[in-house]
């Protein structure tokens, strides 16, 4: 394209137009010498900057840079390549020891403004050397108000792009990042503010991370395509929005602290939104809070993970974890909503170490957070041999820190299907939560809410501190034909243990207009047992025990029963040690077989209190028997008594 063609394309802000050509070309404002082409390019930039802004057009060809091109203090400058035919490259002679002789091809100290870099091919040349240095410089380090678009960053051993503390209000749009490089990050840096990264492509051959920034604020990363083993890492960053990106191969999005750099004070990432991304090759979403002992740390939290699709992640699809006993650093406000996690745990392991504890591979794992809402997610493993452990897990099986357990959790309206070894748990929690609510897990095969406790700890503890009568520690509402609460006890412990330490409080209150409690025991052991023994009540033997069971009936009339027993089979209504109430209504004392309404298998019956009828016509019912010191009295008919004298021998 000729100079006149490009001039008509210029906007008013870039009216000055300066053409630079590679060595051997003609018809240019400046022609490079092929040895240190940065000299001519720098001169052209200085010229258009002095003119109040303009465009430096670099014709197609190779440009050898011997040091960086300086944009310090420059304003309204556009550096325009010829449809990626303009190649900036590094000469091997400029590698000194294990480092490049200068930092970046284009760089600024932040005193510049309104810089556009368009259509340049930045060639690091790292892989061309037999023994390349371990730390080869990068492509671009922008300053203030830069737009870098339609460029290629290829084969850098250090960083293709650096977003440092001098960078602000910058856009990185429509570029390609290629490899192989040394595995360094393609976009790295720390401390930049207000950056948009969109519509870029990271090639399959890239190594390292697609993006890794520490301490940056206000980043919008969207509509990028990330291939290969390229992650997006937010380290100690705030106010981040990563959305509508596609990770085609192994690589995910994670928000971390800066603990890996071992600073004196830890900074946790805060206000992170990861939404509507697609992870297609093993990647996943993660968030971690750190607060190591002996160091101060900022508060994390305010995390939104919404509407992502995760296909066959290596471990869990979404992982939230806190590596700290200081729960005040965890932060609050975690929303995990409307994500789809398909076939989690592609490595077919039953558990893995996250660095702070053992995690069961699941669709969603929450291993330390406050105020968590898990709503409307779909976790499905439909492989012939399912490999994921749980659909949703709140709390790990065991941890370096047993206190690192989530609190204030709501799990609402999730769809879960398919588990390893027939597991059908929607939620497994290792330790106690202050507040935990489960509502309608849609289409869970069985066991909407399952709790697996660790060693020597309670699986679930419910503490109700409200003083009003209408607040419940646990309320189960069952409007269907299933069971509200089912206890299946296969070990030597207790399926359900109730310990009531209050003097006037109630351990269990059953109310209803129909059958309030139904016990079904198909086995040979006890369906419902009550005991006031010391072992069950966890007190000392000297303490006076209260009633094992107290039943209070406040109604009156024949249809108001304190206790009603019905037996549809041939067994006994009631068995109390050697006393039986038989199905025909007879009572056996000391015998399981009765021959009358009352059958006593003993050698005496005791009536403790003496009674003397006032006369032979005293009030009485037929069959009444009483005694005093001289007679035994029998009521033979209504109000008719007879007596037999008794004496000593």
C-alpha cells in the first residue's frame, strides 16, 4: 500500500504520516540500515510526536531491534504495520549471558498517552537458538491509554506483553499469542489499572499462562480463545470480570492471592466475576484465599461464578478453598449459579490434594467460605463408569486445618446425576456449619442431602438461639408421599440421638392433625429406643435423672389419647422388660403368654394401701378388692360388700 493510500485512512488525531521502510527499500521518509533499525523507528516516532501526533507506517519487512523503542512522554502516536508483514525481531548478538540486552521492544514509563500499535508481528526468536537464555525479553510494555490491536506475539522466552504499574486505561484487542517460548506468560505483569483484553487468540503451541497479573485492578477479559495449556491467573487482583472466553484445551481461570511471592503481607483477590466461559479440555474455575500464620492478610471474597460450561475437568469443575484458620480473612459473598459441569475428574482418581487438604473430585467443591449460595447448577457424570465422587461437595473429607469449613451455605435447586461407585450424594460436608440450608435438588437419584463426618467430629450440629416458639432448629416439610427424615443406622452408634439439657425445654415436639410420628422397623433390633443412662446423656452418675419419655395430653374426650398403640400383626402391642400388652388387649406380667385379661407370673400381688368400707352397702363396683388389719373385703355387686376375717397363726 502506498503512502498516499494510508494518508487518506488517517483520522484527524493522526494526521501527520511518516513512512519507514526496511533496509534496501526506497521511497520512504526514513529507510532502516538493517543493523539497528530501532534508531530510524525511534526518530520517526519523535518526529510525529513533535508535530502533535501522527502515524508511523512501517512497510513490510524485517526490522532488527538492538534496544527498546521508547514511548516515554509521547502522545497521540500510531505505530502501524503492513498487515502483519512488518516484523520486529531480536538479534542473537543482543543476548548477554542469560538475559536479553533490553526489556521490551516497545515500552513506556506511563508518562505517555493515546498510543496505538496496530498490525506488527513481534518475533522473539527464542526457539531459534541452540542454547537460548532462560529469560528472554518481551514484546510490548504499554503505558497510559494504549490500544494494541491486530498484532502477533511469537516465541518469546519472557513475556510477550507486560502490564505493569505504569499501565492504565489500556486495550489489548484482536491479537495472537504464539509459542513455543520458554513457558513464560504471554501476558504478564503487575499493578496495571483499567485494562480490557478482548478478542485475542492464544495458539495451541503456547507454553506458560495466557494471562498472569499480580495486583492489578479493574480488568475486563472477554471473548478470547485460549488454546493449549494456558491458564488465566488473577493474583491479588480486584474488580475483575472474565466472561465469554473459550478454553479449548487444558487451561482454566483461577483467582489467587500473592502468597506464592512470599510478601510480608498477603493480598487476596477480591470482587471477582467469572461468567459464561466455556472450558472444553480439562480446565476449570478456582478461587483461593490465603492467610498464613504469622502474616497479615487482606479480606477475600465477593466472588461470582455464573453460567460457565465445564467439560470433563481434570478434577473439580468449580473449586473454592481457604488456606487459613483466620476465618475473618475469608470474606463473604460467593455465588455459584447456573453452571454446567459435565463428567468431572477426568483423571479417574478418587481424591486429590489441593494444597491445603484432600478434596473429593466433584462437580462443585466449596472448601472454606462465608455466605455461599450454590443455585441452579447442573453436575452430570453420564459415563459408563462414572468417575466423579460427588455432584456438589461442601467441605473436604479431611484437611490440614479442621476449621477450614464453609459457613452460611445455601444449596438450592441444583441438578445432579451420576457418581463413582454408586454414590448419590449431592452434598458431603466434613464439619459443622453455622448455617446450612438445602432446598430441592432436582433429579438427584437419591439422598438429596448427605453428610459424611470426619474422625471424632459431629457430622451436623444445629444450634437454635431464637427465644420465640415459632423458630425451629430443623424443619422438614414433606408434601409428597416420600419420607421427610429417614435414619439408616448400620454401625454400632446411634441413628438419631437427642440430648436435652434444659429444665423446661423439650427435646422433640411432635404436633399434627394426623399421625405425627411413624416408626417402621423391619429388622430384629430396636426401632426407637429411649434411655436416661449416663452414657447417653453424657453427664455424671450422681445426677438425678429425669423421665426417659414424657407424654402430655392436653385434650379431653374418648378420642383424645395420650398414647395409642395399634398392632396389625400377631405381635405384642408393647414389651417392657417382662411385661407385655398382647394384641388381644390382655396384659402379661412376667409371662409372654396370657390366659386371662391379667396374667401374673409371680407368687404374690401387692395392694399397698388399706381401705375399710363404711358398711356392707358402701359405694363400690363389682370386683373391687380391698383390705384392712382385720378383714379382706370383696364387692360382689354394685354397692354390695362382703368380708372375710383374717388372723395370725
